[in-house]
C-alpha cells in the first residue's frame, strides 16, 4: 500500500511530521532543557530571561504556524519579523551555531523520520542566518569588532 503525502513545506505536512502542536511542544521543551543543561547552550542562554515560560510559549506558537499549522503566534502576539525582533541582542555566528546545535540535539530526541529531521534543521538555518545578518546591520554592539588576526 502506498500513501501519498505532500512534500515537507507544503500545506501542513511539516506541522504533521513534527507531531502537531503536542510534538512541537515536546521539541521546544527538549530544546530549552538542552540549552539549560549543556555547555553548548551557554552562549545563547544568557540572551533569555531567567523564567523561560514565555520563551517556550512564543517559540511553540511560532513553530506551529511556521511549519504550516495553526498561526498561534499571530493569534496570540501579532505579527513578527524574526530578524528584526532579534536585533535587540548581539547575535553573531557563535550564538547562531549554539542555538542551532541545541535545536539539532532536540530534533534528534524527537524520533522524527530522518528526512524530516534534516529538512527541519536545514529550514531553521535560514532565519538563523538572517538574524545574524540583520543583527550585524542594526545592533550597535555588533559594529564593535575585534581586530583581525594576522
């Protein structure tokens, strides 16, 4: 028997592959747990408030809509420009790679099909790169660079 499923990124196929809202909540919970407990996450953990409840809710709501499911973020918080939102912090390559590393570890814990796990991490790299790019243009601290190495 063959089943026909839309490719990831079409309609709600990515949302369904992630396990719907409950699956996304598990991913987000694991992500923040990894960020809190691993040395990898230390460089980005400092950017978050002590209480992560709001951060968890926002990331879960964002990922629901971003993956083709209900647009929870817009319903609860309004519109957002991810790169512009993140210009309030100094976010460079180190922070981007730490965030993606924590997310990769969380994705690995979900039991996703390998094709979806690869797809999801690849897709997350796009806004992560845009955040670094926007931050380098808008964050006053990002303009301060260390001298180049000889």
